[in-house]
């Protein structure tokens, strides 16, 4: 007996219009092929695996039911949207995901008309989609639909509730899809997460309610103008019967679900049933993060972004590391445990990133003194402030890019009160393949103007440990330590921690012609550059600032008096960072030194490996060396007018 092999479908889908030419029965095959294609590509080209596997059926159903791109799909937590990229004309380009000059790992309107809104951080989808829906209602496109897809932990973010609160009072037909997989990156935490796990709504009730609503509309017994009163009555009746109040219906938003988010025919039916209902509504679907790939289903945290792996066996392919430096985040995690063991006042706080920032070590060693507050950076900072106010010493670890979401809390709740906490900014600087939404390049510039802050960055792992210890012993005010993603510099990183005097840098190397001032681990690239040009007879003094705030005034006076040419190097934007601070100092104290700044230019930097992005910005050793050569040559010409005259004549 012979079996007929199914003709592949995904290979012929170049846009959602092609997808909509298929029958509903064929969509299960499309989903299976889409899932396998994601697994195949990511096994060789690392990315965010688990979340996108969980949204395959939802993605297919949304593009099947809605007329995208005229209808808008706004993704929250953009790493859920790999299937979306593949179905919207980027199937072949998907192999370049997160590579330099390839497609982004997140939805980006500059990349495709199907990407309705940027989606690198969490919890913004409802607000953005609501704005679009209201714009359609006010404009000439009231027949267009807008869908916000939120989930993967994003409902713990406060912005989501601001959007929900506003949705019920403005004219809109927004549809919110709550993708409930009980996960963010680590296991979701908090009362809301448990609420979403436990919430139940009768399928029969919703069907009866909707059918009754349609009949009453046909008979002209109800109208949309009376919808709010009817909604409130229905919600009260349901709460009385079920003995459970529905959070979303409390916002006067129609709630449907929960339903199986992997049953594609049911998804399509439900979406068709509710898409034309007037007013905001929410469909709650239950999905499995990592669906269809057993290792990812069984260990969702580990397989959130697993790196390369064997797609047949599920074995993760890790490079063999012999005497390799530790990751900065692991040095942070182990050092925090060490410090907490010596001081009972020390606690740890993280917004949903305990594994990523290695605070899971503290959670294991001192479970009552480590707090994962969910995707809620503003709350993380103010919660830490409350702990500090009552005598605890919080180490609040937030990715640099995400810290931007808590700027007001840092100013109002921490700095204004001079509260003592240690703010550890992980993933500072250019982070690589996650691209513009995740580069932590603004922190030095946006933190520097805030009073009552100390801002520091370690040259290596030993300095990170020393700065953590120094921060724990510091007095009033917040102590900020920023460090990059990835491995450090040293194979032996455990030292007897010592205080690094606040506001004091150090001279790493003497030199006569030029002065190079660096801050943080990028100083190691600068040291390589100096070593190169020294072989060519160019003498460069190297100063490691350590602290951006307060600056080492004595060291800067030395530099200003000795050198007419100064180079600053920082892994952050050059506008407002170390280079700007040095220029301000030199100008304010009457020094005529020329300052050349090396760092991230005034534009958003694309995705690619860190080395590729360093080259793009001239921050790699070769680029820094070229700058030093050019300045040394200029200085020689200025000091030798005869040579300058000869060159002018020849030119």
C-alpha cells in the first residue's frame, strides 16, 4: 500500500493573500510546516525560539481572518512574531534573522508594511493599537480592524493597564488577544499570572450571550448606544453566577475565553465571530511556549533563546570553553551571593530576568531575599526604593535598555530622597543581534544629569566585584554600575574585594603625545589600539576613568595641562556621555585641549555581532588605532610648520 506525500504549502505562501486562498483544512499543514521551518532555521541561526513556536496557529489564524496589512496586527514582545515575518514576504530572508544587514529579530515598520508597530520592549501593544483604532474611527478607514497581541509576561507591565483603562472610554473596535502561556522568560510571577491561569468563563455562556445579542440587534431592541449599560448588567450577572469577577470586564471590555490557542479551526471561528463587534473586546487564548518541540516545551526558560541546537536530538550546541573568561552576569550573580552572605541587609530585585542577569544564584542561596517583580521596571526601582528607605541594601538589576522605562522612578523615588541602593545595569552598550531596541547605549548620557547618583563602569570582572562591594558600602544616594553582555576579560576573576575610591580613576599607561580616556570594558579595545600604535612610535597615555560621576578632577587637570590632544572612548552614545563630560571640564577650566570622541554616533544602530557593530562605529581596536594615528600625524604637522608648508606646496 503506497502513501501519498503531502505537497508542501509554505513554500508557495509569499504573502497573507496566498494564505487566504487555502481552505481552513489546509491550515493545520501550514502551521506544522511553519513550526518546523522556525525550528530548522533557529537551530543553525540562533534566535528566540520558544515564544514564536507557541504563536504559530494564532499567527496563521490572524492573517487568514484579517485583511493585513490594511488591518493592523500589533505584536507585544516582538519575539512572538517569527511566524508573522515568514508569512509576510520574508520567508527566504528569515535565514538572515538577527544577522548584520539581515532582517530584525523584532517587528519593525521600516522593514515591512505588515509590521504595524515597533515591538522590542514589552507592554506597549494595547496603547499603540488603541491609538490606531481611534485614528481609523476618526478618519476614513473605520472599516479597518486593529488587533493587539499581548502575552509572554507582558501583562505584568503597567502600561498595559493604562491602555486597558483608556480603551473603554474612546470610540474604537480594538481586539486584544491575550496569549496566555504562563511565561515571560523565566516563569511568570505575581497575582495576575495566577489569575490568568485560574480564570474560567463558560463557552456556552459566551455563545448564548453573543447569539442573543445578534437577535436583539436585528429586532432593534438594543443599540450600541446602550451597550455600556448592557455590558455592566451582563458582567454583574456573570459574577453572581460564577462567583468570580472578570478583571477585563471590569474595564468594560468584552471578554471571550479562555480557548485553546493551538486549535486553528476554533481560533478562526472565534475571530470571525467577534471581529466585527463594536467596541473593545478581548480574546483569551491558552498556548504552550515551545509548542511542537519537546525540549522547548519541557524547559521553556532554557529554550527562550537557546543558541544553536541539534533539531533532531534537542541537544544544545555549546562551544567548548577551556579557561575562558566568565560572563559578566555570572560574576555579578556569584558576587551578589557572596556579599549577601556577609550582610543580611542585602537583597536582590529584578524585573523578570533572574536567569538572564544571574540573580537566580541569589534566589537559590537566599530565596527570601531575592525578588522577581515581573516585567515592571518602574515598579522594580520604586520597590527597591521602599526597601532602601527601611534600611535594606537592594541590588536592583535591570537591562540598560529597559532601564529607560523607569527614568521617572529613579529621579523621583530614588535620587530626590538620596536613597542608598545599587542599580546594576546589565547589557550596557552595544548588545549585538537584538539590535536597536536592546542596545544599552543611552544610560551614561541620561543618568549623568541626575543629582545624588554615582555612576561607574568596570574595566574587567575584578573591578565589577570591587564596584559591587564599594556600592554596598557607599553612603546616601544611588550607586550605578553598568557592564556589558557577554564574557569578560579574565580567567581568574575571584579576588578579595576592595573599595574603589568614589570619583577616582587610574592611569593604566604613561605616554607623551596623546591622552586616551576610557570608561568600562571598552577600555580593553582601547588598550589593544594603543599597543598597535606604540609599535609605530606613537606614545599614548591611557587613563581608566572608572567613574563618570563624580569625575576625577585631579586626573583631568593633569590631562588638560599635559596634552593638547585627547581621545575619549565609551561604549555608549557620544552625545552627553564621557566625551561630553571631558569637553565640558576642559572648556570650563580654560584648557585648550582638542577632544576627539569615539563611541556610538547620533543614530540608532542596527543589529549584528558586537564585533561588527564596533567596526561600524569605529570602536574596535583597529578603528581606535586609526584615530590615534590621524591625531598623532596632525600634531606632528602642527609642531613642524616646515613639513606642513612642504605638504601644502605639494598638494
